C-alpha cells in the first residue's frame, strides 16, 4: 500500500471520528434570569456562548448551525451561527409558521432578503443549494423537495396583507440531493411522502402504498405514501381481529385521552384493559361499508408530549419531526340527532411501527 493511500485512509478515519465527536458535543440553550437573553452551555454546564440572543431565537439544542437573533442597540441583528463561531447569512433567516428554521441532518434553510427565494446552508455555513427556489423542504434522508414557479397566496388578503400566513399555489416540485443534483425534475404531488423509504429501480414499484417518479437518469424513485401505508396497516390489523394483545402491542406506553373535562394521560395497560371491548367495537366500524371516516396527519405537540420518551420526535427547536414521525389520526363520524360527532384515534409512526398515542371517544362509557 502506497504512503499516499495510507495518508488518505488516515485522513478519512480522522474526519469520521471528528464528525462523530461533533455530533455528540451538543450545546444547550439557557436564559439569563434578569435579561431573558439566551446563551449556550455544554453538557457539563460550561458556558460556551454568553447570553446575547433574544427570545425569538427558538433553538433548544445546538448541534452544528443555528439561526439566531441578537439585540444590537435596540435593533434585531439576525444571522446563522456555526459551532466554530462563523457568522453567515446576515438578515437572511428562513421562517416557517413564524418560527426560525432548525438544522436537519446538518443543513438549514435561508431566504435571500433581496429575491425572497430560498436556499440551503450546510453545517459549516457554506451555501450548498443556491437561493433560487420559492421554497424548500427540510433535508430528509439526504433529499430535498424544491418548489419553483409557484404563486404566494394569503389566506385572507385583507386581514393579512403584511403577514406570513400564506400558502403556495401551483408550481413545480423538484427532488434533489444535498449536492444540488436534480434527481427528479417533476415530482409534483399533494401526497404526504416518506422520503426515508426511497427505492430506486428500473421499473415503477407496483406496491399500492408507494408513489413512483421517473428520474433524470431513467430510473424510478419511489416512496411510501404515509396515508396509504397507515390505511393499509389499520385495515389489515382490524380485519385480522383486534385482541387485547394486538392492541397493547400497537400502543404507546402512555396514552393521552379526552376525559370530557380535560386531556389526561393513562398507562396503556389500564386504559386498554378497562376499555377493550369499547375500543375494539369502535375500531371495527371502519371495515363496515356504511361507516364514514377519514384519515388526517399532523405532528406531536411538545407541550402535551414532553419528557425523555418523546425527545426523538422533535427537532432541536422543539418542533415536531412530522416528516419522519407523523401522527396519523383515524376520525370516525357519527351523528347524534343529526349533530356530527367524531371518535378520533391518533397513531404515532415510530421506529417500531404505528402506535396508539391519543384518543377522543364521545361516549360516557370510556373509563
């Protein structure tokens, strides 16, 4: 083996170890009690950045790069900050739902303040996707969906003329990687796709829960549709016969439920055992042709679902990672004296499969 090759191998190993070490070196936000300004400490409580960012800085954990807002003589000074102290993208923060963007897989979005277009920075603050898109998804499995040619529309143009309460209409969705390579030129769809389920093949995948797109290289890129996957799973589970054991296996350790007075939390063993017959009969309704129901999706609420058991389901800013761990809700319609009421079952998609995590049943029988 040549000396040059040995050096290359050593450099590669050191780089991997360094990147692994950086990933473990997380800094945590803390607040100055007198000023309410935010700074960062390491896991040992050593202050790495003195409090100087205002409360609009929504970061909880600092991995590699964060969006911050610093008060400077009464004026907000916003920028992206890396672990090495590098400042980039001044006054170019990307906002979604009035919240700063958060790092995902070592990447973070920015918005060019002149063009209003969106691009992507990597963990070192280098532009890896230029700001030429109307919008970009967060990085998921090393993939990004970009939007071009869309029209920004406001939900209520009279009420929200200067608001960020808008949506994109039309346009073309493009699938790309983090090296800015376009993989699929047109993957426009309204379906909720699992980008972590990527399969690449010479022919379209015929699995009924997958959606396939023809790529630039002639290959087909297919992904699981979350809604189709959940509908297939819940239907198959019910048709096979719901038992106490299967329902227990398909439930989170603690279930949040509507107690009619407020939302409460109960261990799954007690809630399911005490209400098994009611739950089984209600779920069985969806395989009956006359039943009216629909499936919806959202993410977890960090206020309701807090604690160590839920940490992995939220990003470093405390927002739900619904693109990877969506909560699929099964909503069954009933009519009481012509008044619509709904029984709702929320199933969180976990690494172990879908698990019942919350429910709301309009019945006095629920214990």
